[in-house]
């Protein structure tokens, strides 16, 4: 596959960085919201200093280096420094449990760690023999009390000799060298170390050329965790490739924090998981159209709904800072109700589909083209998609992928790797179909499919999207119990408090009211479902569901 990018020596992160520094040296690169961005030249200086520090302290090509931190400009410095000379970066999602962090440190045999002040305590609990070096990410300085004293002492004695050797030979990574190990936290409960090469990551970043034009004038706002491959590739490597600037929020992205960031940064581009835009629609936009009986009636009339959605779309764009021209959505399925609003609001959204194992981009819609409702678009450049074991009636089957972005395999697990690879094609485990124009439609995960009494394929994700449209529902999970379909439903208790006046009127029998509401919602949802996929019972899920970093429910915790 030929990608339309000149002056790129090869498909390595080092070459990508060198090209961008040469082309965009004085352009703004990375910053926190409200702060001045460091230039690409300044970013490169930081990276070269860090490469020197790592090598002087015994980190060499092939060594594993963990990166545990919230988003910040120095996250990118660490990532690009480690991969610059062929060491392997192991980013860890900040919301991983400390026991998972300790497992990854052991399993990856990491020799060094970049860690922010916020997560230092987690690393302190896990200082072990293989861990030689701890660097605080906030300051990029060695934490001597957590680094191996014997190791550092021995290093000091041979610093001169090593420095001389470093200056004489800077190791270069090759395209097929391991660049990163990404430990996933999936819905099935099995954490796997996905091995991604330089070529995997760089070709995936290059593959976006057939979907969107990005320039050095573009300003990205990064709100998803950088340790997730979606944000790392699409929200970090891609903008670096094009000389764009990226701004990071140093707080939890609550609605008020986001609104302030939009106002300050006025982003032109950003990426999000569906949950964020779904919450904005459900909590901020929908209530305006359903607050009164007359408005509810009007909103049900298609032509009036489209007019109202168009007005709301203009206001929504203004709240995003007024310059937004690209809003990428990925990581999970988007509710069709919300997508209908985005289309009618003429909001510049793009749907993407991918997996950590594919670095991650597989398919996506094209900016500027009218979206196909419920489709996740066409393949990215250089990506081939096939439907395996296709159902002759529906055209549905397992989505399989071939591209230069398909992983090297699972770290230390050849058996699991063999399970998902077939003659160079990666078996995604997702079911879907392609229309005659090559647009991909995702039905659901093969592991989640429920077989109906008549042999029908029932996709719980599609039923959950209908349940979640209910005003009082925050989340739901559909599963089979004793051959019958059941739904666990997590309710919006703040809304119910107002509805039932539970805080002011102790006479209200809240439990009875909730049971009645659940039954009403079940009947309403069933009226929209085929006979074979009707729900027999709604169960109240009092505690919020435990989720993966991309906000998908960890189903195995509730269905076994």
C-alpha cells in the first residue's frame, strides 16, 4: 500500500517524529488547556534529552518501559522517547486496579516506569527486582528512592563509558520491531497484552488519509485516556503526523470542565466514546423537546423534529467552541436514536470502528459525506475486510480483517494468538455485514449473541440501545436467564427522586413506584421489538455497572 506522505524514511515512530519536527518545527504541538503549547522543536529537544537519560541509565532496545499517568504533554514525550531508540512502551490505563498494574509490571518484565505524581503510590507498592528505574512524569526526573540503588550506583561508575557509546551509536528501530504492548481490559474479563509494531501503528495513522484532511492549523482537544489505542493512534499519532496541536484537560472531563475547555481551546477536532455525546443528547437536548406535552407531540412529527434538531445542532456546535469540524466517535456502538439526532442536527460527526489488535482503525465514515444511518463506514486506506461464514439470508457473519496494522500477536500467549489469526486475517469476534457499496454494519459481538427459541440471532446491544432511550435509564444489560430474555437496568436516581418526591414525602412508596416504572418501561420497549426478542423481566441494577475504559459494560460480571 502506498500512502500519500513524502519524506517518511520508513514506517517507524522515530521516522514519523523526525519528519514532523523537520516540517513543523515552530508550530505548536502539545499543551495543557489554558497553557502555552510547546513547539515541535521543543518537543523534540525534550525527547532527545529523555532518550539520553534512558540510555545512560541502562535502558536499551527491546527493554519494556511502563507508562502510568493521566493525560498530559509529558505522556507524549515519554511515549516517543521510549520508542525512538527501539525500547518498548507499555501504557497502562489510569483506571486499572492497582493489582492489574502490578500484574502488568510483572508480566511485561518492565525495567523502567514513567509515572505521574498521582499514581506514585501504586508503583511504590510494586517496586521489584526487575524494575530498575522510576521516572516521575510531571518533572521527567528520576525518583531515586524508588529506583534500584545498587543498579544506579553501578551505572554511575560506567557513565562516561556509556555516554561515549551512546554518542557513537543511536539504535534505530526497524518497522517490524515491537513498539508497544497494550494490555486490554475487555468485556470478557481476560486481560491480554496486544503487541503492536512500529509498522502497525504508523501505517494505521497514515490510513486515515482517505477519510479526513488534517492540517497544521487543526487544534485537537484530547479527553479520552491516551493509554487506550483509539486515543493514542487517532488523537495523538495522527495529529503529530500532520503538525496539529493537541490540548489536554488535567481534570476529570465533567460537563462543566468540558464546556470551559471548549471555550478556551475552541477545538477543530476531537475524539469521543459514544457515552459522552449520548449523555449530552439525553441530559441537555432531549429534555427541551420532551418537557411539555405539546413539545412531546411536536417532536414526534418528523418534519418538525428535523427543524428542532437543526436548531439544537447549531447551539451544540457553539457550545463546543464554534470551530468544530470533526467529531470522531468510536470505542463502542452509538445509539441509533442519538445518531438520528446528529444527522438531523448536521453535526460533523464521524463513526469509526476498530480494535486494539488492529492498532485500532478498521473502518470509518468520511468527513463531508452524508453518513449512512447505523453504518460504521468503509475500510480505512490499506485495510481489507471480509465477512466470514456469511448467513445466506441476512449476509451477516464474522468480520475479519487484513492490513499492515494487524498486531504481531498476544504477548507470551501463542495459543490465544493462533485462535484469532487465520491465513494472515484477524478474526475480530464481531458480527456484521457489508452492503453493496462496501459500507460496514456492526450487529454485535459473537460472544454476546443470544440464540432465540426459533434459532434467531438476538443481539443484546441492539435491545439495550432501545432500553437506554428511556428517560429514567442510565444503562442496561440484556442476557438470557433460564432460556428467557432478562434486562438489568440502572436507573437515574436523581431524576427519580424528583419524580417521586422521595426526598420530601416519606409516604411515597418508592420501591413500589420503581417496580411499576420498570414494568411500564418493559412493555414500552417490547412494543418496539420482534416477538422472539421480547424481554420477560426488568431487574433493577442499583449499583452502576462496572465498565471497560471505553465505557462498555463488563458483561461477564453480570451474566454468569
